[in-house]
């Protein structure tokens, strides 16, 4: 069974792992010159099921309004001409009730707890060093499980016939397989639209900063999250990583120094002598968000196109669980987790 996994972030790579373990002949298609270079590498470095709170909550509309008036808020909005921002935004606002926020949070929490259990099993089975899971996992896929990786290959469209996909159209030409997994992060909606599938996924820009630790400084040993400002932090070897913000501004990877005000203020308040904050490395990344928060898994309109998209800021936390669920569905096994609130038709 030949399977093309479209996307080489943490979600695509973990999906490839479980499919290869199940006997599929898997090829990953990735546009960049390496795996996991987009949102997967701009994260806070935390596996955090407890950080499952739905961003669509009763306090979100006020934060969005304040951001339009120039306020420093954790969730921001920048108006533009992209019609998808407004259609997606209306669905997001519809989820901002207390009842829906609670429901969506519990769905995310259930998935994240399941995913952590799956990841723990994977780490034990493959004897992977936890802090080096990306490198270890990639080694296993390519050398032990035979997964092929095609870098520098951009997926531009899918071609469908009736209820099946018969090819992925890429920068390297047409590629065929028996099954296809759409795990392209913020690129998933545009590719899905080429075969008439409307995915409610939109970019939520996040800001990521990394600072060298000071010798003898009191840096945090345990990662954490400030829920007010949505700032997450963790130690990455001899560096301190901090990330923050969800800004709905379309497909814009740009940033300005002002975008990191919240991060720097919190870092200097909590960890004043931990790192050299004058030597930071800064970047923005786009997280693929659904209006309600949980990702979209399984079949859409085609019998051989499987969705694994919309993980938002919790790609690392959810990846093993969603990959296992999609692999189970593709191999005819009943997933161990109830899929209520996680499918395309929800």
C-alpha cells in the first residue's frame, strides 16, 4: 500500500511513522530543505496536555477588540482583504461561549492525554532520548522503517476523480499513491480546495524567541505557560525559548520588535538573570487553527484522502495521538479514542 504524506512537520512525520509500522510504503513530501522547519520548530518545546484551553472563549472577543485599538493582548486581530479571515472569524466568534469553550477544551484535553500516552509508548518501544525525539525518530523512519523523504517538493494541488484522489500535483511533477494524508499545516486549506474540500483552518501567527543562558543565571528548570499572556517557556540545552501570541493576520510571516514586548516583559519579570536578552533570535510562525480548537482527523469527501490538520499551537502535544488515530483509520482498526468533535463533519 503506497501512501503519500503531504507535509513534513511533526504531524506529518509522526503519521509516517505509524503508517510505516503498519506496513505502508510511505513517502513524505516537504517543501522546505529539512523536516519540521515551520511551526514545528518555532514552538515553546513543551508537551503540555494541561495547556488545552480553547482559545475561542468568552474573553477572546474583548481581546480582539482591544487589539484593534492598539492594545497589547495575547490574542490579536489585524484586518485585511482576505475573505477567509472573516468567514473563519465568524465561526471562531460563534465558539466563544462558556459552554462551547468548555466542550472544546475537554475534547482537546482528552486528545492530548491520549497523545501523551501514545508518545510514552513510542519512546519506550524505540528507546528514543526524550529531548532528541525528532532526530531519533527520523533516523528510525529512514533506516529502520524505510520511509522516503522528498525535500524541496511543494504540493500545489490534488487531482480527484469521483470519490478518490488519483494524484498529488507538485513542483517535481505528478505523484501517485493508493492513499494520501493531508498534513500541510496552514497550507492544508488551499490544497484541499483544489478538490472541493473546505477546511476551516486559518493561520494564527505566533512569535518565538530564543536567548543564550547566562553562566550561573537562575534559569527555569521546569517549562511553563502564563495563561494571561499565552507565553510559554522552556530550556533548550544552553538556551531559553519563549513563545507567545495568537495573531490573526493572514499568511504573513513578518514581525517587528514590538511583537515581542509581552515575551520580553514576562521574561525579565520572572527570570531577570537567566539569559542574555540583548542577544535574542526572533522569528514568527503560523499555527494552523480551527475555529473551535480541536484538529480535523480522518476522511473528508474522498475515500483515500485522510486529514490530519488544524492542531494550532499544540502540534507537538497532539501529534502522536492524531497520527495513531489516522493510521488506525487507514488500516481498518478502530481508534482507541472516541472521535467526537475531531472529524471533518462535526
